């Protein structure tokens, strides 16, 4: 299976530094005391939580950064063209702004390719901050309505009494079913997913985070590097039953992977479930989080899709695999998928089922069950995940 390159959000930040030289003309801006607005900001109490949002990255900041975080969030939510921050260091401002973006996918109007400007003052611990806004007020209303409609539609698909894993799976599948992986003017934010129905990894990951936060499931937006690529990638980490798991809806959306009648079936569609709580050691071969912020370690594998469905094998035994395939076919499935927990078992299965074509016995079983005289079947493998798909 071919690997993709994943465009990811890039922050454009222009800096204007104003030097306050000795002997220069004194103005309200260059006076010894900070501007009134800045003094007021520094006296305000910093809210420790924001209703409806986990704010994982906020909680990694120091006290001064947390204050700046709240100042950015307030200004952006009010669509202010420019405003003061009680932060003056370039790196510190960048770090705080990135934290806001990662924690708040719902402020989609700053999540695209507009430039951000800041004016800093030499020797001072404040700045003027000017975020670039992407959409008009009317467009923001349309996008917000689309976000709400998508959430309601997704929530209606969650089975009654569903646990958090089922909720994550529903959100994962919903994003994949309603989004095309496509570069566009809106691809870096959830506006691309919910409004235009097309985005790249930043949009997918933000949309998963948005839906799961509304379901009160802890979900972190993560950016990092993809092995063998100069492009970055974005994905999520979710918390289920006190354990952390990767979720990567972008990689789960691979319509070119499926062929035959299976590609149009409602039970499978274009969803690749290998990236729903994948084995950490397998996922981390290809994706590494950026070093800007520390993210929780993912160590559990019990919520892996195949483990949850009894389709993960620690060793290769043809009869065990056939039993699973027959069970799926007896339940009217046109797609049979299974994985192995290690390379040795996977390679043994590949040699027997694919190289030696022993999978034809399952194809004949499918023909018998459905009363067919001939059949066309296809297979797909995801090597790094040790998974196999058969599509009839």
C-alpha cells in the first residue's frame, strides 16, 4: 500500500521589533510604565479551565504563558484585529499560540494559511498580537451551523448505551465517511471537514478532537513527523479507561485500498480500522510527535480494532484464520480482515495465504455460501500493521 504525504498546518509569523533606544522621544508606547491595557491584563485572574474543552496543552504552560494563552483565546474569539499580550519573548509567544491552536479546533477562523503578526518591544514583556482571520462573519455562521449539524448527525449514529470506545469508533468512521482527502483553501481546519467536506490531516485530526470533546472524551491533537517524508502529519491521542491510544482518521481514509463490491458496502465503505487504536509500536515506526510539547505515552493495545473483534493472532494457524473467515462470510460479510501481533506470524500467513494462494479455499467457501459458480476476489495488506484484507 502506498504511503501518502500529509500536508500539515504551518504557522506564518511575522515579527516587528521596536527598539526603545535611550534618548528617544518618549511616547505612551515607550514610557517607563507599561501601557494601561497591559497593566490591566497582568492584574486579571487567569481561568484554570474553559468549559467544554480539555485544554491539554494549556496545562503544560507556566503561569505567565497561561495568562498569554487566555489573552490570545479571548482576542481570537472576539475576532479582534489586534490586541495586547502580556508576553514579550518570540519563542514564548509562538509556543503559547501553538498551544491555543492545538487545544481549540473550534476557532477555525485562524486555523488556515493567514499570516500572524506580532509587534514586540525590546526589553519589554508584552507585545501587540495580530492574528489573520480567514472567513467573513457570514461564512463563520455557515461553518458553525455545519459543525453543529455534523455533530448531531454523528451523535445520532452512536448506539444506545455505547461505551467510550464505541463513541470514538463512531466519530472516526463519521469523519472518514464524510471527508475527502484533498488539498484546498480550507484544508487545515475543521471548516474543511464540516463545511467543504475535504481536508488534509490537520483538518481530520481537528475534526476528531472537536467531536470527541463534545462527547466528553479526552482527545489531544498531535503534530509530528512522518517517516520517509518531508511533510508533517497530524493525528490524535484519546484516553479510554485511563489508557492512551492513537487515533489517525487520515490514514483510515484510503478509498483506493478497496476494490470490487466491497468498496460500496455500507458495512465497510472506505474505512480502514487499522488506525483506530493501533498497536503503539507499529504506529510509532512511522510517526513521531514534535518536540515542542510532550504528549502522553501510548502503551496499551487492548482497544485495538482487531483485538476487540477477535481477529488478532499471535501466531499463524491456517485453521484459526479460516474459522474467522467462515464466521464473517456466514454473517454475510464481503470483507474479511485480520491481523497478526508480530512479523513472524504475518510473514508465515503471507507465504501460505498469498504466495501459495491457499486463500482460494475461503473463496470457494464464499461461492458455496452464496451459490456462485465463479467469483472475483481481491486482497490488500498493510505491512507495517501486519494486517490482511480479503474482499469478495
